C-alpha cells in the first residue's frame, strides 16, 4: 500500500472500525447495531406493554377472537448527530509520500493516532447515549439528553419509562442491614410481571461493590473463599440470581464538570440480557458524498488547494439507542438516596 493510501476513504473507514473494536464499550453488548429503516435522522418506534394474558379458548368452527395491540405509546425523535474533523498538515503529508523513510512511518503513526482519538471521542458519545437509554441519566432518569448545536437548553426525549421502574432500593444500600437481596428479588419479579422478561444482569456503578461487601445478608450468602476474595477487593460474579457487571468507565464532561461516570457511581441497572427489544439504530448521513443506503459512520477527506494546505479527515455519525420494552429494565441512579 502506497503511503498516501492510508488516507483513502475506504482505508480511513477501516481505521475507524479497527479502533472502534479496540475501545472498551461494555454497554454495546446490550444494543445490537441495526440500520434505521427510513432515510434521514427521524427515529420512531412503538413502546411495547406486554400483558400476561393467555390465549382464549375457541370452538373448532368459531371465528378468531380479537386481541388488543400491545403498543402503549410511541417515541419519535431526531437522532443526535456527530460530525468532526482533523487537519493533517502539509509537512505530515510530505512524510506520507516518502516511502522507506522513518519520517513516513512517523507520518502514518500521526494519522493513526489522530484517527484513534476521533474514534474514541465518538465511542464515548455513543456509550453515554446507551447508558441514558438504559434509564441511567443521573440528572433526568428515563430521558435521553443531549445538547444540539445552536440551542441553549438540552434536548430531552422521554423514553416512556414507568416511574416504578426507576427505583430499585427500598432503603439505602450503604446501610449494612438493608435487604439488598430482597430488593433484587422484588425487581426481578416486577420485570417478569411488567416486561415479560427474566432479569439476569445487574450493572453497578463503581461505589456499589463496596456496599455489597458491607451488607450483612450478602456476605452470608458467599462461601469463605469467595468472602476472602471479595473482602480483598475482588469482584462478585453473581448475586440474587443476577450476573454482576461493574462499570468504572468515565468521560470528560467538559469545563467545570470534570470526569463523569457513564453509570452513576451509586447507580444500578437491573435488566434482562435478551436484546430482542433493544438496538442501536444508525441513520443515513447528511453528506452528498455518501453512497445510497449508507447508515451509521461515514468518513471522508478534503484536499486543500493552496500551496501549503493539508488534508482534512472528516466523519459523521447519526443514530440513537432504542429500548422498545422499558419495562424489562429497572434503573436506579442512586441506591443511597
């Protein structure tokens, strides 16, 4: 591959994909990627309300019994969009055009590092959206929230969570005597009754493991070996019939905000691992250069025309995580409140 080939759109797309796979994004497990069926950035989906009804008996020659539709509402939104670029200086491009020299390898490394940075920025934004779709928006639980260009106030999208599914704890989990196991069992029952799913996954914020180690009932359930490992800071694999996933990832919230955890430090999210009602819908790009039918990430390069102009590497992505059955989740952003 000639040195400049690294900047060809198909190779740039390959770099984005390579670095996307390498970046840790644990919440991606719960949102399979799917193309938005419609062009543009409008996403619309039914919020489902599964009943516990059973099929009615009928005679052999009787007509079909009518059954009510299951949607309880519709969510319609304009999916958030990200579009960024980096400028590759002319001297770096000169290095890229010098095969066999150390400067060429340095130039390729410079491009790779900066594409990796763009990829990480995009992945972090999508991971924030995934956490919010799971109800774990610390400021506005059950709402998708983002700031659109040109607007002063954040855009809020109501994801149709039942308020009862935004609270799991009956008392502060920071208190040793709190019945955490009972809270989990009640949550599993509520998800089975309301969402028709078996809740088997508990995503916890960075502070919650310490609460579990300090809980009387939890420690009675583990063996002596597990207790020793647990007290030494090791993770707990299962509790109350659920697999535990600890979320310690953070992102930079900007000036005056600092580092923010994707999942609130005192938060927990109880859900089913079944992804049939969750997805990450990717929309078509705005760019006229994008081939027909493109969805999700689109990369491009723009070459300057002046004597010392460089090349701009650009990308755009539009999409949104979707939960069509929010009753399969119980999200509690602070189990100590």
